[in-house]
């Protein structure tokens, strides 16, 4: 019992000798039980997060499982047949990780801006236009422009999306983060390596303000942060 809080406490400790090599990590789900004979069922408490046991952290548990007064009241069914009680724990061990990842951020990009000039914008008839690829944060990117909108529901909006080149597309368990100007930011994952705006700018406003005298549209993107993930095998 935790005397200071008045609760029954339950903890699990792993035998450090079972952690071989010493830097091994054991990832487990913990579920604690207190049997209630009156109701013939277990009071259960489980953490939503997995616990990582290692040589420096061999004990995990709960300081407040059940109020001591509630537990100690014989009428509640936790103490029965004189002075008996039952406690239990279910330890579900996850497969050990085979590698670790280190995530870093390129926040000092030498040339963080990319300018794309789309000529004769008013004459564009294709559904989508794709820029040349460009390098940023040690990765290759390209822009997709939809002159009549990505959804083409009403044809009143300009849509713009930033994509990772196929050669740098995220792997199955990899995420790549980018943050651009105007507080834009997103994680690029395997199932979706593009991100942007379906309704970036109304075409009416674009024609009035953003087209130059030669009917060209200049699109500039500025990068602030690009992440990089490195994987190392766990020996």
C-alpha cells in the first residue's frame, strides 16, 4: 500500500539478468488485476502506453490501483474467507525491436527557396502541371499545379501540392517532416507523399492580382525545416 496516498499499489520488476545484452529493451503491456469474490470478477487496470524495461528502468507499475479503504472493507469482496485476497498481472511482451531510428532536422538550408514560373497561365488546358524536380534538405521534390482545382467541383480554385520525388519516397515505417513558410507543415508517409492546398487561391483573385503582364504565374515555396531519419540495427 502507498501509505501517503491511501491506495493499493502494484508494480512489476524484471530480472535484470534476463536483459541480455545489458542494453536490451523489453517492451511490454501491463494489466493488473484485483479479484472481487463478491462479484466474482476482477477489478482491472491497464495503462494505455507500453512500458519499456531496461537495465536502468527495471520497475513499472501503478501507485494508485485501488483505494485502500475500499479494498480493506470486507463487505466489498476484495478480502474474503478470513483474510485472503488475490492479485494478478498480465504481462504481454512485444517482439523486440530490430533497429532504432534517429530523427534530426535540417533547419539551416543553404538556399531554402524554389521559384517556379508557369507561363501563359490563362491558356493552360491540362488538368495538372508538374514542375521540374528540385533539391531541398538533401531530398528531391516537385510541385503539382491544378489550374482548375484538384477536385474540379466548380473550377474556381487553384490547387497546389508539394510532393517528394519517387526516389526519396518514405519507406513503409518511415516519416519525413517538412515545414514551410506561412506556418505550413506536414509528415510525408508511404501512403501519402504529397501535401498542399485544394483551395489555395481563387481564380478570380489570381487573375486580378497575381498574373504578370505576360500572363505568367510565379509560385515560390520556402522551406524552413526538413527532417532526416537514420536507422541503425540494434546489436
